[in-house]
């Protein structure tokens, strides 16, 4: 999967025109996730028609109802990203698991951050031991080529249903600038794990 960020305050933000070009480049090689933050329905509709994503990743403060309604209205799978810093943050997962096709557990952003993800900070993965073992999720937050194998081994060692990993800043040479070497190293480390 590749993610296209549609959040103006993010250094990874892309325009609709840029996203359309990138969409053509990945064509049959990868699924496309359109990452949005508290997006109105009009933005979702515009993205659906111009970018044609395979799914939407909601990375804001969207409620259960917002996720449920967006999924029904846009007619595409949805992923809900949730910030995690402590075990208490996991309490909302069962509710989101009922309305989203995928869950993404990310580190909570620093206080006062301009955007909700991509800050390169990990959270304590050990707190995930409180999750139900049959609840699939993706892991994000501070992952990079050097620690992704450790993260996968730890989480799978807990008997949890890890469905994938997500990376952004961990494969960049500067905020918003992807590094092909780091991407290759990350994929290799994740596959090896």
C-alpha cells in the first residue's frame, strides 16, 4: 500500500494533480490509501473521483459514527488511525473495529503538533499486550529500517493479529522527502521479520 496525504499542514501533503500522477505510477503494483484528517464529505467525494483510492485512511478525531457513515457514503474500505501513548488509549479500539475495515495504531503526536502523524516517535509497544488476540491491526509510529523487525517480532510474540506495518518519516531524508534506500531497507527488514 502507498499513502497519499491530503492534509495541508503536513510536509507530505499532495495536491489532487500530484496524487493523480502518483496513482498512475503505482497502477497495479500497490493499493492506494488516501489519508485525510477530519475531512468533510465533499473532500472525500472529490478524492474518490479524482484519485480513485482503494481505501481511505482517517487520521483525525473522527468519531465511530463519522467512520461508519463515511464508509457507507463513499462505498470504499476505511482505515482508522488511532494515537496511542498508554494502555488506556486502547479502550476505544473495539468500537472502531466494528465500523472500520482496518485499524492503524500510531504514536500520539507531540503536544501542539500541526498534524497527527509522521513525527518519527514510537510508543511503548508492550502496552499492546492488552489487545484482544483476534483483533487485526497495523502498527505505525516511529518505525524505521532499524526497528521494524524488532517491533514485528515483539508484537507477534504477544500472539496478536498484526496485519501490517506503516512507515512515513522513518524512510525520509528530510520531512516529506522519501529516501529510496531507506524504503528498500524497511521493506527488506519487514519481510525478513
